[in-house]
C-alpha cells in the first residue's frame, strides 16, 4: 500500500482566518485544499433552497447524501444565510456521518495528484484526520472576528451591522462547541495560532513555519 502524503488539519471558529491560512499553505506547499465548511454550507444551502428546515434531520441527511463536488463552487455558499444554515446542519450526527468518508478520502487521496492535503474546518484534527502530520487550532477574539467578517461582507455589498455579525458569531461558537456530535474543540496535540493581534501575512508566515517543522519531523 502506498503511504499517504502529508496532511495538515486546521480547526477553529468562524472568521478566525483558518480558511485563508489553509489556502495559503496549500499554495505554498503545492497541496490540495479542502474547505470542509463549504461542504456543510452546501448542505445547509441545499436544504434551504428545497424549502426545508436545516434543523430537520431527515432533510439535512438527504441533502448530505446527495452532495456533489460541483455544489461547492456556488457563490451563494459565502453568504450569511448559508453560513448560519451550515452551523445548524453540522450539529446533526447523520449529516456528519454522511460527509466523513468524503473528507477522509480527500486527505488520503488528494485530487490532481497533489503530494499532500490541507483540510480546514471544526473537527479535522479531532475526528476527520486525528493522525494528521500537523494540527493547527486557529482562533481570535470574537470581537476581532466580527470586525473582520463585517468588513468582508461590507465589501461584498451585504447590509449587516457589526453588532449583528458579532451576535451571529457568538451563536455559532456556542452551537459548534456545544453540539454532541464532534464538538469544536482544540485537539490535545494541536498548535494554537491566535490571530487576534496578527495581520494575515504574519499568521500565514507562522503557519508555514509550523508546517515546515512538521514536514521535517515527518522525514
């Protein structure tokens, strides 16, 4: 059996910068990248578009089983509605089970012949890839994350107040950390990367340094 390539697992709460860091690491090392949050956003969005409630386990599980890679490219997945629905469907055990194999296969067999994989989400280091070569837990103060997310939404023309974004982030944090199915927690062997006082270039540089260390240790 061919040994798998390096796997980098990045977890953390909404708007912490983990997605940007994950994409930057993938570009730097030539690895494939999977934003696992997009998978849950796609499921939540599909449920909403079907006129169903994202909290309905049957509807959410059916959408998860029917998910195709093409759905991950829908621009609507970046909207607040899809993000809120993602946090709801992600708390449903049947949805998580339906999507687990997809994520593990990506890590074991990166598409495009990439030599390794970077996955970011909420439970990559604890559930999806517990044997990852490097686990990062990227976080920042809720107020900082709300400010970043509000700026991103404002640039896209979305009309939402920073206070509303902060309330949504706090609600998501509570759901993600409190769910019974694979709650968002820092893996015991994950390296903490707090980006509250860091710009994105500094955060990426530190993530690259930690990855290089892990790859050297891997041999």
